[in-house]
């Protein structure tokens, strides 16, 4: 479906959908793909990650790019070692949560009271099993707690104090809130306490919800999404991330999606599920992603980004915001980009 | 976007289009309703549908109608929402609710909120008075306080019946692990409506599953699962096994079939069947389309439901004559 299957020297020029036609015809490339018949190499496994859609300040763009590429390497290593797609997305998102450059785990934005409350979601496509936590505090890796909700309870979502109690019962260590707060997040919180501040606008500076999607060599898909939410949000605000179908969805019959962007708009159109409906109707991963983002812009006036895979290993990283830090790994090749049309590639074994 | 605006045009049953009618449909939960509760349940949904319908007759919006209908169900101790809600593992009431306006896709939700008599109205306040879509737990209670919503003492919401049932079942440590179709399951309430302007809305409210873990959030407050409303396709409120409804995002699934030209009844049937096949979950749904088609469908033993289909050409205020009440046993 992508041109690289027939012309191995070119990488990821995506089939023309009505919106992506022009956009994708200008990939900046450092391709080192061999001219060997790469179409013979299996498309699986594959993992794609994002570090949030928005406009990332120039001085922080390098941090974002190195963050998503190291996360995707970690996820890909799990897959190459025979791990499941679920293991891979949790590993990749754990990396991003631990990286203070992103709005998830350590580095999360602060709510209006100056506290960190995080949301996370995982889903695996074989059984439609999923787990989520919302407004949880004092947890270093909410994504791992979401997975425990999936694996160890008969519920799908635990919130706030109940999620914390569950963490305690599972022996998940509580961390002091200070360990999740960076100077940068505190500075931005303070700046947006002024009565004339516009946190939603400022949020675009570093939206930074993180996520991952993957397909393992068995063809099982999975997704994971984690966030600190919106800058200076009300206490107890829950965004799209932990809501199934909004922040993510995974179904072996169709594919997997993780979303980022204006959470309230993502919820209005149930974005992840919307994209998978388009794929069920025969759209490619790119076209479906673009259709979903266009619907969100049109009907909910919101911008964002998505990463999408199908069970065959086709993947897409698409966004309607100015930027989205993303990276993908497939066929031992690392792909990454930040601005529209970018798709840099290098061998996965060469350190960035 | 062609694909998102066109589906609403493909309406079934063209003769409905010429006479826009206002309809309200309510449900009181899909489960194995025991005989001793069946009558109270049916009376309750009738009264709630009447409540919603009278709002529409006075010229109120679909949004006003679903809120009024669900408030009536929350106030009625026969249902698992507001007053009469089930208790969690710690013996506390934690409530979830959502409301959604099909005109703008705006919605509001609360999850795991305590000591609030009418969570659906708090959900509406989240929609109208905040920049957010969902507030949870203590944050939702703080918001309630800040806008002057009265906090009620915990015992107010607790019924004798629920206290007894909870005592009886708290020994089942793995209670919620069992198959859904057992006698003790007890469920959610909801309403959908279309007003004369063709605007649709939905609302869903619940106390969740008895003996649930503290902080468990089910399908009800999750947009696309417990409810969804879009003027281009219709409005849905769901009930049943929450975790299954979430897995298939049931409300959105039903409307995706409607968008592809299926009738509201077929869409509900197909989606509930899919939920049974794919994740072995049982439940029910109520649906209205912008043209006034409606359906109440379920795969559980029983679902208490009622609809008031008030045709605009027949505006006689016949208080009981317009009832369309049936109880179906599958």
C-alpha cells in the first residue's frame, strides 16, 4: 500500500488522500534504506510513538525528537525480543513518562492548584481488553497502573483516590509529587495563574500527551496513551486520554490509534474510534487519520494528532496542529519527524 | 467533511420527515429485574417519560427534556441512580452521569461523585459552566460546592433495599467478576429525546455495579459508551454490563450503523448482538433519530422502558392516550 513496497528506495510516500496529497509530497529525507528488495522483509513488527501535538518551542524541539526516538527504540527492542504489542506500547510510554520533556508522568503540567493529576489508558486488540486511570496522583508511571487495572481487576477504569488505593494494594510505590514536577511546568503554571492568562493557548506550546501503538509479529495490535492533561485545569478534570475510543482504541480486526491534541474536541468526535470506522470502510491508515482529524476540525474546531497502525503493519503519524513529535520503527529502520511532511529515516541500530 | 455531514440526510421512513415530532424515550436499566421490582420500575419509567415529554410540550429543548426525565429517575428509589444507587466495596455511594447536546456535540460528565442527589444536573453544569467535559471524584464535588449545588448527607441516597442487598452480596469477593446475567446485577437509567426543532440529546446516570471497587468508573460517564448525541445521526443512552459497553463503545457503535443508513432499531440490534458475540456482554439501549424514529432494545432478561411519541399534528394533551409502553421479554 505504501510506495516503498514497490520502490524500495523511496520511503513512506503515502497514498494520496484528499488532504494528504500535497502535504506528503515533500518529505525531507535522510534515507539510508537499501535498494535490496525490502518488500520481502515482513512488515511486522512495528511500533509508532508520539510526544504530543502542538507548537513546540524551537529550544525544546530537540528534546522532543530525541525523546520519541529513544522511546520507539525501547518499544521496538521489546518486539524484536518476542514481546507482545502490549508490552511494547507500555515500555515506550513508560520511557516518555520518565522523560521530563513530555506532559506525562514526570514533567506533567500542573492543575490550577499546582498539583499533578494524570490520566492513562491501554488497550489490546485481541480481546478488546483495556485499562485506564484518571486523575491519579503520586504515581511515577500511570501507564503501568492502567495496565494493572486491565490485568488485575474486572473493571476498566479507576479514578482518583480509588486508583491510588488500588496502586497501594498492588504494591506500586507512591512517589512524592515533587518528583513529578519540573521547573518548566511550575513556571508555566505560575504564568497562567494571572487573571488574563490563556492556558489553552499556552498549552499549544507544549501539548505533550504521549502515546504509542504497535503490532507484534502475531498481528496483535495495542495502544497506550498517557498525559498530565491541560495546563491549569480544574481539579478532577478528566480529558480524552482515559476515555476508551477517544484517547485510544485497539481492535485486531481493524487497527490501533493513539490520539493527542485538544482533549475536549477529541472527545466530541470520539476520535480514535472515528478513525477506525473509516478504516473499516476501506480507508488506508493515512486517509482514515486525515479524515478523523478533518472531522474534528470541522465539527469541534479542535486541532490534534494521531498515530495509527493496521494489523498488516501499515502505519501513519498525522496531525492538524503545527507540529507533532513522532517516531516509528519497522524493518529495523527508525523513522521520525516533527513538522508536516517530515520523515527522516536511519538504521535502528545507529544511535541518534 | 462529506462523510460527517451526509449521513444525517439518509433518513429512513420518509413520511416522518414531513411532520417533525417530539419524542422522549427513557430506560431504567437492563437486567434481570425481579418481579417485586418490575411494577415499580415500569411505573417509574412511565412517570419519567411523562416528565420529559411535558418539558417538550412546553417548548423545552431535548436537552431540558432528558435532564428532567433522568432527574425523575434519580429521585425514584426504585432505580440505581441518585437516590437508590448501589454501594461500592466500602459501602459508599459513588455516582457517574453524562449529558450530551446533539446540536453542538457539547457534553458534560461526572464520575465517582459523592453526596449529590442529581448527578445529571451536575454533569450539565460541567458542560455549561466549565471549559472541560468531565470532572471526577473530589474535583467534581468541589465544583458542585463552588456553584452552590447542595451536598446531601450520604444516608439520603441509601435505601433499605440496597443496604440489605449489599450485606447479602458483600461476601462475594469476586462478585463483579461473574457473568453479567445474574439476578443481582442492577443498573443505570437514561433518556434520549428529540425536540420539534430536530435537536437530539441524551443523558445517562448510574450508581454503577454493586460492590464495585472504590473509584470504579463504568460506561455511563464516558462519551460514546454510556451515551452519545449528534444532530446528524441521533441520540443513544446505554445500560447493561458497563465494561462490555466500554469495550465496544456501544453508543457510538449504534450511531455508526445509523450513519450508514440502517434504521435505529436494526442499528441497536446489530450493535447489541456484536457486544454479545465479541465480548459476551449483555445490555440495552434506547435511540432516537432527528426525525423522531426511536427504538428500545435489549439482550438482558428485562429492561424497563417507556416512550412518549408526541406527534406534532396530534397535539391533543391526552395524558395517557399517547403512551407507548411495552415490556419486552427476549
